[in-house]
């Protein structure tokens, strides 16, 4: 089903707190009148006003705004916001255009559905909507109410849920028309989902069962049905799906700087000697494990292996067995697990030159999965099952869950002794950069802006900028790097350090707080941590 009438235009929203490079990327080739940005605070409003050109631009301001110029308000549940709209409009001598967000009963059951339903954070319930209508009537401003907004929740999984919510909102829209409001726009919010894992399954938080055309058809169909039923003029339909709009705008490229493989268990004569030297009860369990593996009794093998490990751990704690005995038991149990097919894959840990908390915070915070793949050596078959470990000293700074429910990622064996293997994280959009913190004092990455140019597979690098230096990060955390440098410089000079030592100290402040490679001796590569 096609959208049909021209009034159903695809208005889009750009979040003002995006970096300039993201806004420029999204905006390229898009007429301003087809956007519906909603700046919430003055720092977000000012850039949008600067970019607005021509007439017919819709700029919806969310939440209560600063009463100082530029004046821009949006009605909320509280009476103070409504009064602020009236006060500002009278002071400016204008008739404001007012919209509000409705709190729907339709609830999104997925991972991101906590913002929907009657207990959602935003929106007016039915009592508050009726109160708003009465208030605007008393001010003789009911004709100023022209827009209805709602949001079912991010990453809506199915078109059935989408149609249910849009249908409820469309009925509210028609009722507002019946009550005398001069409605003309219905803003369906965000929710257009991204198929992160390629499954096209509505039951997965990492995917959706529809595409862009199905989403648009479900919205238009639900609005058209309600309006035709109530004989209400079809509204302009706006949308503001930030996730779907900017998820493809950036790729995080990072380097694996080293790798560490798990130790391979071995059942050699030395280990057998330690197993035979176990106390009687543990030695009995060990022999039961061997016998169960030989006869293919997998249940008994798993039972005796578990008993053996628990018993030997207790004996190690009380000093009955030594570390070699415990290692031999662990190796035996791992080999037995492989024989019965219940062992996890042997994984290699790849140490990567980034901070999870800075560059992919949603993975750590809400277990959001992003596609991660190698970006070179694509003509070679991956032979290693890897997990990723970042530079931070936080045990949460690792990636061990991947698309498809996997606990490891197919990777290539590292050729260089250190570094030289690059991976990409895709569909991160702009929020990962905006939400990223400075945990362990790691700042953001360097940024290269790439634009498509004429011809197939052609692109142009339009700008490149280094990420925050160690001094920048310290300054952001309210430290004074200039004073730090002066104090450390005096200390270096007091200990007889010359100009070279002072330059090295200055470099530590000016470089990014990530590992860098420099020419060295021996193995040819030397790693320095600046920061």
C-alpha cells in the first residue's frame, strides 16, 4: 500500500545534540521542509534555527523551554507549561501553534517498551487531555491546538503492534477535531526498527519483521481508517525515527593490538601421575570419569567430572592437593567435556584499542548487540573464535556476546606480533558517541568523515579530526592539565631531566589516551600508553 495523498509527507527528525558531521551526513539531499527536528534545550535549538531556510519548515520544541529568547514552548502535562505558552505568545503578540504528546494505552512489549503504556514517562492521559482542552477554550486558543504526538517505543517489533498504537492515537486525533481543535498534523514518533541480526523476526529485540514500506503502509492505513470512519480530513503524518535515520551514519573502526589463546589441555604422563596421586575419593571420581567416557555414558561423565572438580577445589583450599593436581583435574574435565560434546568453544581473547564504555556504551548498559566484523583479509576464512577485551581496567570492558546468540566471533589469526588487525562495529548511529563516558579517562575516537562521490564504489574523505587528547580528557573532568604539566616539568628538571624529557612529558599530555605504535627494536613494534 502506498502512502497515497501528498499530504502524508515523510517528515523526519534530527537530534540537535548530534555532532555536526552526523547532521551534515543525514541532511545531505534532504529538503528542510521534510524534517521535523525537536530540540529540547537552547543548545539544541540554536543550531537548528541557523540551518532553517525558507518557509514551510516545521520545528517542534519538546518539553518546557527557557523563557528567555528565543521563545519556544511545548505544552506538557503540568499547567505551568501551558501557562508559559500563553504568556509568551501574548508577550510576542502571536497565536502559537500548540501540540502535545498523548500517553497511549498500547504497550510495546519488547526490550525498549518501558517508555510506552499508561506508566510511560511522557505524555498526557485522557484526564489531562480533557483538562488541556478546557484550559485552551478558556483562553480562546483551542484553534491553536494543531498537532498530536505519541511514541509507542523504540524498535517496534511488528506492524501489528504499530497499527494498534497508531489506530489508538488516530482515534484521539479525531476526538480532538470533534471537540473543536484545529488539528492538522499527527506525529507518530519514532519506533521504526533496525534489523541488527538479519533474522527479520519480530520476537527478537535485535530485529524487526518489517521494512520501511511495511512500516509506512501500516501507519497510513491505521490513520486513514480512523479518519474515514469519523469523516475527519486526513492529516499530515510526521515521523521522527532517529534510530532508523542515523544508525548507518557511522562505523567504529578499531584495532586488535594483541591476542591471547586459551591454554590447550593435555593428558600426558605428567598429568596422569598427578591424577593418580589424588586422595582416594578424588582418584575414584577420576577413574569413573575415564570409564564413563570410554563407554559413552555422557550423563555419568558429566556427573563424575562435576563431583571431581568440586571435591578437588575443596581439597586444594585445605592444602591436601597442590596446584599441579588441580590443573591436571581441570585439564581432564575439559577433555572429557569435549568428548561428550558439552564443552564451550576454545576462544582467543583479542585485546582491542578502544573503551567499551566510551565507544559502545549500550552494549554494556542495556546489552544492545551491534554487528562486529573484520574489515580486511576478507578473502581469508576466519579460523579463530574470539572475544574482545578493551583497554580499561574494568572487568565489564569486554564483548563476549554477538549477533545470533553467539558467545564468540569468527576472526582471523593475527599475523603481526602486535596489532595490525582491524574490526568494524556497524549500526552504532550517533547515540553511542553521544552517550559514551570517560570511564578510566578514555576519550572519544578520532573521526574521519567520508562522503559518497560519483561512480560505483567511489567515496571522498572530506575531513579528519583527532580525538580528545589526554589533556582534553583531564580538563573535562575538572582537572587542570596545564598546572599538572608545570609541576611535573619542574620535577623532571629537578631530577636532571633535559629538554628531551620535557618534550616527552608534553607529548604524554597532547596525545590521545590510547595505544599508539612506534618504530622500535627487537620485535619491531613498541606500545606506549599516553595518558
